[in-house]
């Protein structure tokens, strides 16, 4: 993160480039992307569980729900 902050600082030091804009929040961008991917995968698994009877009896589901 320090390297990114240093890069943004140097970029903003270039005359007429930054125009007072704040740099994008790298941590928020990465976190949003990771959460989006996680919920996409969860949605796909939920759809599969609802559609396929065999998907309802995986080892993981048995451990979670005690089946």
C-alpha cells in the first residue's frame, strides 16, 4: 500500500495532471471486487442447490446442517 501511496503522491506532483482529484481508494476497490466475486459464487451455488437434488447432500452441507 505504501508503494501505491508513493505513486499517487508523485503523480499528483506533476503540474496540470491531478487537477485536485483525490486518488481512488485502492483498498475499497479491492474489497468491493472480492465481495462481488464471493457473492457471485454464493449465488451460483445456491442456484445449483435449489435446482439439483444431488447438490443438496454434499459433505459440506451435511456438516453445516447436520444431515
